[in-house]
């Protein structure tokens, strides 16, 4: 996740009225500048980054799994056990953190 994405996500989760972002500033629906607590934002950014990093195996698996079409073909030709073997290979390659 990029720094800007983390910052915007952190601000939106802490300041529900934040609608527009320009530079490092956030504004409400009436274009009023919102006073931001940088320490609170930094803490939330760290929390979000930790959660994102912890879920890396999920993103890796999603890219590595065969398409649904290929999985259905695998089921048809190799049965449940063959399909499980294919899926287990990916799960073993990208274990839960």
C-alpha cells in the first residue's frame, strides 16, 4: 500500500467528515479545513500497515491460485483429491503469517 493510500485511509477512518484531500490537508463537505492530529494519524497508519503486511499471504495466494475455470477443469479431470493437491501447493508456498 502506498504512503498516500495509507494516509488517506487513516484520515478517513479517524475523521468521517473528511471528503476532499489536497496536499496534506483534509476538508469536509463544505470545504472547511479539518484540524488533523498527526500523532493519531501516524498511529492509525502504523496499524493499517501492520494489517496490510499481515495479509500478504492472502494477496500472494490470490495471484497464484488457478482461475476458477481451471479449478473446475481440475475437479472434472482429477476429482476432489487432485484439486486439493493443486490448492495445497499454493497454500504451502504462501503459508499464513
